[in-house]
C-alpha cells in the first residue's frame, strides 16, 4: 500500500435531495455548470486532484494545505454570488491517506468527510492541524468552534469555521490575469449635485470617457455595462482589479450647478492602490465635450505616454449640435440596453425627443435603430417588416453622419444581420471591432451573426471574447442565449438547454427565450419539460404563430424548419 500525507477537501450540496425532488433536470444542469465553471478551474488553479465525484459532492486531494484552504474560500466566495442559490458545505483535514488505484482511504479522509457535516451552508470547517498549518498565509478568518465528536472517530476533533459572505466575493474569486497591454475600468462617477435627477449626467460622462478610451487600440477597457454593476457599492480598488483583471481604475465625481460643472477624477493602480494622478476640471455646460476630451487625454498619457494626442483626436465622438439632445440620449441609455419591451419603448420615447432637437445626432439615431430592431427580433410587434425598415433607415442615417463610430457600425451591422444581409453585416461588425477591439457588445453581435450563418464554433469564440471584456455584463443573459443556440447547431442539446436555463436564471422575465428553449427540449426528447416551456411562452405571446417566429429570427432554413416544426408539435399555430 502507498501512503502519503495530504490535505483532503470534502464537499457536498446543501439540500440536494429536496432540490432534486423539486426540479431534477434543472438541478443537474446547474450542478454541471458549477463543476465546469467554478469547481474544476479553481481546483486546477490550486493544484488539486479530484479523487471522486458523487451526485451531491466531491472529494479532492491537495499537496498543500494552504492550496486546499484557498481553493475552498475561492469556491465558497464565488458561489455566494451565483444566481442559482446553490450552497455547499466544505470540510478540510490534513492527515495520512492510503492510495489504492485512483482512490484514497484512511483516517484523514474520514475526518474531512465528518468536518464537512459540521460546516454551515456556504461555509468551511477545518481541523486544528489545518488551522495551525495555514497560520497567517490565508486571507480568511476561521473562528474556534470548540471540540466536536464525530461518528466513527474515536477522539474529539477541534473545529475552526469560516462562513462566506457576499461582500467577500471579490477576495474569494480567482483573480483574472492582467492583459498584455494597459487595462482600465472607468467606474461610475458620483453625482455630487444634490439632485438625483442629475444622476444621468454623471453616467453620461462615464459613458463618453469609456467610449473614447475603448477606441484606443493599445488599451484593454472593461465595458461600461460591467463597470456600472459597481454603482453605489463600496468595493476596494484592489478587489476590483482582481475581479476584472485590470491594472487601473478611473473614479471620480461630477457636480453640476446651473451652467457650472466641476469634475474630479483620479487614476489608481489596482495592484498597490497608488494614485497615478488626480485632477479637478471646471467649466460650463457648453464645455462638456472639451472636459471629456481633457480627462481622456490625461488618462491615456498616464497609462502609455507614447499614445499621441493625434490618436486621441481621431477617436473623439462627434458631439450633437444641441446639448439637450445629448441629455435626452443619456437618459435613454439605461432603458435601451435592458432588452425588455416596456423599457425599450420608454427609451425610444427619449430618443425620439432627442432627434426632434437634433435630427442628425449619430448616437440617438443608432440607439433608436437598435430599439426598432429589438421589436422585430423579440416579436414585440405585429409588423416585423416595418420595424426592420425603420431600424435600417435610422442606422443608415447614423452612418451617414459618422461612419467611423464603432457603435454606429455595430448597430448598422446588427440591423443588416436581422435583415439577413450577412455579407454586409460581417463587413460592418468586423470594422467596428477593428476600430474598438474592447467593444463587448460588438463582439457579441459578431458572434450572433456567426451563429445565424451556421458557424457555431466561431460564434462561441466571439461570445467568450465578449464575456472576457465584460464579465459582469447585465446583458450576459443574451450571450448565454447565443451560446445555447450555437451548441444546439452543433447538436449538443443538453449543453444548449443548460445555457438557455442559465439565461432565464439571469433574466426570468425574458419570455422570448422560451421560444428557443421549448423546441430544443423536444429535440432532446424531454417532452414534458418542452411542454412546460411552451406554456410559459404562450403566457407572454398568446397570439404567436410559426410564421411570426420565422420572420423574427435569422437562422438558417434547416434550423428554422426544425425549430418551428418542434413548436408546432407542442401546439403553436403555423
């Protein structure tokens, strides 16, 4: 027999039997995802070896007790923020084990398994020998819980407990590697005006600075959707750096009183919290675009002095002729990107008011075009053809005004995608990401185009690129839908179903997802689940027909025939 001293981690899912009883297939899909996205990569990162997987648990061997504890904290911290609500208990022991084939036995394993039962949901229990061994080498606090007696263990075991907290998620998650070029996130600026109605003005400032920096090809810039998930949250700069994998954070505040504007901004290095620079900018409303440009130039200069001012000049967005149009467009932004019918309608109303003031404002034209495209794609209107016509008209007008703006190009490419003009769409979207390689939304639209064109492998690569650029994007559910469709095209129905379910976990009220989930469940032979998904679809779309689905979506003829055929089997009128 082979023996060795090892750190043993034992974990199981809290309430596994009840979860399986309530939703067997859904629970299995969530656990499969968590193993793939949380457990396996974290264990690999900390040099662990999975000895065995049980239905509700896992046994892992580590050569180092520090690695074992760090892996446990990382797993629990990540699960604390997971939308599934799944919780696990973890126990860790250091002891002598017996190796037979690929399995392990012995007192050290038995104690780890018993410690796991002593942990709270989402917590970790370790033995006293583990606690002594890690010393102060792990950034986590374990509380002495006294001596415990466990079944079939002939001596009391002193236990130390750690309990996860969502506020510790940033400390617990595995840090993303820094890109090989200057990387930055522009955090939401504080509104210091004393007027909550001016919140949009501060957000608009961040939007403009992010867009300008993202257009500088030498930078890696986190998308504004992920940046805005930190709004009104107290998170340390080093934690943000680890979570997003960036070297710098730009934070600041905006104070607006009548026509006077004061902007403060500071650039901070995430690895050590060093302030690279801090500055105050004063001006009047008419100077807003000059102020944005000044901040952009100074950030660029601090990050990479070799960036020439001429490059920054090239990427400046065209300002509207009327500042009122800008204000209205900024107020529309939060509605436009929700992909929800009522909010999109509200956003379109803001944009239509902006275009009455400045009919040639490229950003307002593009965002209005995207709103009309959403109406077509998600079956939010009976006249899909008219929605696509309006979308194309507005998007082309925006391109006439500013054909080098990546947002304008991405929207026009998206409109051509839903209109099935794939060749034109590809040219436009590839041009958008060449100008702004940090535009997560443009990459996701290029991914969708590839899925529509029956290139699922390419689509999945582009979706992963978009997720890396904006890892906490509120629109990530839409990326999951695209990834699901890509796996469906590959014939991997179970993975497709898992991603559709995950998208619904992120956005439960996105009923249009059932339009795709129900038919793939039929293809997988899961008829009862398919019928339930179809019934959910009909609750939100009682008058939907197969022909309307065919008009709304731009997939290949074979994909659409299979999809609609399965929906008809479930009761959808052709």
